């Protein structure tokens, strides 16, 4: 009896040690990840400001920052992994939609269609994303280090109220501007007849993606409003599991 109790205690201790090690490793990784992402988006902000000060126009700005933007936005895919393995308490679906829609905007719209890269709408979403991500990643970093200044917390849970809709407007206007070029070039499309007997029209795919913002964006926005109430006003909110 005594020995089984002792065994139980040893097992419990081992489990606690494992959890602590996993917790320490996860915290170290997340701290590194968030510092790297804050730095990446700060580099982008400085590059955009320098470009604008030197050239006095936004034309050519996308090309000048494309490589850095693609790297850091694609790196954000790891966030879906963080939720999936449970090291951050966020929904895989909410994070997945947010990250995938950004990656889609970067790789399959802005980067693929040169003719739209100088649109004002591209500048709009670039500025909005940059402001959001500097705030968000610095919030996570300071929070993990237990050094969070209130103004960063305030900015994280207030700026999105304006920035989120502005970002969506920038993204939708950019996709809209891309439509004529996609239709004319037939890019990423497969017309029948072909050896696979499959037809795909990227033009209509873009229209469907634009329409999908109608049901999906409000869910992301209301999720953030709930987070805001929880973080700034201490409300206890029970969210449904994925
Ligand atoms: C393939 C084609 C796809 C086409 C799809 C079409 C989709 C259409 C709709 C999509 C519209 C998106 C538009 C969008 O791109 C526009 C913009 O982004 S504009 C800029 C404004 N944007 C924002 O403000 C973004 C707001 N969104 C987010 O912050 C995140 O994406 C979101 C996943 C929504 C965040 O939610 P989350 O639940 O993570 O909130 P919290 O930040 O409060 O975090 C919750 C807890 O998790 C901890 N956490 C999360 N991440 C980390 C991390 N990296 N490191 C450490 N800790 C982390 C956080 O601290 C919280 O923990 P706790 O509760 O313990 O305090």
C-alpha cells in the first residue's frame, strides 16, 4: 500500500516535471518567435517609411518590401501549429482563417499580379497589417516576460476595432482590382478539354473568396471583441471548442 502510494507520488512528480519542462521549452520558443516576428514587422515598418520619405510615393513600395513581407507572413503559419499542439490557448480555426487569408493575399494575389502592386489598397492593407502585428507580437512578448506595459495591452485590444475593418477594405479592394487581369490572363485556371477532365476558374474562385469575407470576417471580429472584454474588463467568457 505504502509502496503504491510512493509510486503514485513518484509518477505525479515525473508528470509535473515533464509538464514544467514542456512549459519552459514552449515559453522559450514562443518568446523567441514573438521577438523575431516583432523585429520582422518593425523592419517592414522602417523600410516602408524610408521608401516613402526617399521616393515621395508608394509606387514601387510593394516590390521593395516583397521579400521580407513574404518571409514573415509565411512564417506566421507556425501560429496554426502553436494552437494545434496546444502551446497557445487559441482556436485553430480562428487562427487558420486569419493566417491563410493573409498568405493567400500575399502569394496568390499581390505577388502574382504585378499590375496591382501599386494600388492604394495594397498600401492600405500593408500599413494596417504592420501596425497590427507590431502591437500584437510585442504584446505577446512582453506578456510572456511578465513585463507588459498597460498601453501595449490597451493598443492590442483597441486598435483592431478600426484596423480590422480597414484591413478588410484594403484586401477586398485589392482582390477587386485583380479581377480584370485574372480574367484576361486566365492565370491559375484550367479550361476544358484537358487530360484531367477538370475545369477551374481562378476568376470565380476570387469572387467566392471575396464573398466568403461576409460570413467569416464578423466571426473573427466578434472573437476579438470577446477577447477585448475578457482582457480589458475581466469578463469570463466561455468559448465553444473547435
Ligand atoms: C485559402 C484562402 C482563404 C480565404 C479565406 C477568406 C477569409 C476571409 C475572412 C478573413 C478576414 C481577415 C482579414 C485580415 O487579414 C485583416 C487584418 O488582419 S487587418 C489588421 C487588423 N487585424 C487584427 O487586429 C487581427 C486580429 N486577429 C488576431 O489577433 C488573430 O489573428 C487572432 C487569431 C484572431 C487572435 O486571436 P487570439 O484568440 O489568439 O487572441 P489573443 O491575442 O487574445 O490570444 C489568446 C491567448 O493566446 C495567447 N497567444 C496567442 N498567440 C500567442 C503567441 N504567439 N505567443 C504567446 N501567446 C500567444 C495569448 O497570450 C492569449 O493567452 P491568455 O488567454 O492565456 O492570455
